[in-house]
């Protein structure tokens, strides 16, 4: 028996996919790949170049021509990876509010998804990979050895994203339930809007694969989730 070669982790924004995916890959010695950064990179570059995000044809052409590279962290600033778009480090730009606002419409374009899914599948062929996104188990890697779907309430997910932004800006953690300048409320509204767009889009809607293991992380610490997932990996050994 051998360990699962391809592990797919899906779920909505701030459900813990990136954190758990990165920790799992590190523990197993696998490649960690968050496919969402590709859609964010296309969105950010479109905004920077003045390409209207509502122009589906133009954004699709951009996704087909843009050279993207995702590597291990090149700077010790808390990042999980470094993202290059046409040679430029755009890692933290991908978390800007403008990207949060427009990434769902961009990622819903069929042409954008086709061009990026093709790249994602090529990367997955190397094996020993933990791939994270919103349609990995259903579309990108339907034959993945192990499929996991992480979820949490929108309130909890918004709070996690708010803490992330607040800590990066102030180097301290906000008190539970705080809402500086209405920032938490704005983040929650954006997440709820993105959930709706992602789950109702016609092409590759956000949903668990039929054979995915569902984990509600609302009341779970990171260590608890990781232990649960590691147990699933060990239990899902595949024939050599």
C-alpha cells in the first residue's frame, strides 16, 4: 500500500483550505498548490492593465496569455507561497479588496476556467500534490485519490479573514466581536456575495464532490482539523 498521490481540498473562502492544505503538504512532503491564486492573479492583472472585468472576452484572452508561476515562499513575511505574474511578485496584491470584489465574476468565465484548469491538471500529473480550490474534486481532479471539503459558517469565515487583515496591518489580534470601521461587516458581505456567485454559477459551481469527506471547521482549531485530515490520509492508503 502507498499514500494517496493526489489530494483535493475544496470549500468556500476562509474555510481553512489554504492553511490546512499547506500544513498537510508540509507534513507529507508534498507539493502545495492553491489554484485560487491563479484566478486572483488574472483579476489583479486585469485591474492593473485597465481591462474591464466585465469584458469576458478580454479577460479570457488575458488568462490565456498571462505567464504565472507559483513557488515556495521567497520572502519571510508570513506568505505560504510566492506568486509571479509575468515575472512580477504579486503575492500580497492578490488579497487586496478590489481583487476580493471581482475575483468571483472573473473565475466564473468558462474560458478563464478552461485555460487555468488545463494548467492545473498538468501540474497535478507530477503526483504527490495537495491541490486546493473550489472545484478540484469535481472538475480539475475528479479522480483524485482523496477528496476533502472544508466548510464553516459565514460568520466564522468572515471573522477569520478579518483577523488576518487586522493582524497584518497592526501586528496584534482584534478582540472577538470587534468591527473596526465596519471592516468585519464589509468582509462578511463580500464573502456572502462570493458564496452565492460561486455556488450558483453555471460552470463548475462550488459544491462537494459526491465522494468527498465533509468537515465543518467552525468550532475546530487548526490542529484539530489537521489531525482529522491526516487520519483520513492514513486511512485512504492506495494500492501500489
